[in-house]
C-alpha cells in the first residue's frame, strides 16, 4: 500500500469523532503552543459534513478553550470542498492517493496544508503559514475515537 492510505471517499472517511493533538510553532520567535481536543464531523443540512473542533489551546503558558467550525461539501469523485463556517471557500481536499497539498491565500500570507492518511483511523495535517504577518507551522495528528 505504500506510505499513504488511499481514501476513495473523503467525506465517508472523515465522518465521525476524532481526537486531535496539534503543535503550533512560531518559527520567527521559536515559541510553541499546543491544542488538544475533539473533532466531530457530523451531517450537514443539504449534504456534506459540519466539522466542529473543540478543546484547549495553550500558548505562552496560558490555556484557554478553543473551537472552530468548517463545512465539508461533496466534491467530484469523492473529494471535498472545504469552506469556512460562513461559507467562504477555504480549500479543496482530495484524499484519493492518501496525500494532498492545498493552498489558501489569506491577505498577504499563504497557508499551505499537507494532508496525509496513514490508515483507517489516523491522518495528519501540516499547515505552513508564510508571509509578512506570520511564519508558523501547525501540525495536527488525528486518531479516530472509539
């Protein structure tokens, strides 16, 4: 099977509950934070999945609750069209080879995300953010919750 695990249906694969652990590194300052929480991919009215992430984010020694919501809409051939909660486009997601790279320009910064699927219960994202305002790397490991 190789290094990556092909996923013919991104929405089918993601559906359900996942544990998430994320490290956030500010490459300019060397500071590091972490997020730990739960990600639920549940049905979205009209089709697709609503992703809701919630947990605790620790930065500079202070831990606070954190959450975000994204919409994963059906795309062609088992792919997904990922959008922010308000419907604005974020990126496409094609896991058919088990690996995908997506770009998202945000003002003058560029977010580049690499998605890799290891097996039926584990996947990972690495977002590299570069630009005048940010120099970050966010690495998240996901494990399917029983």
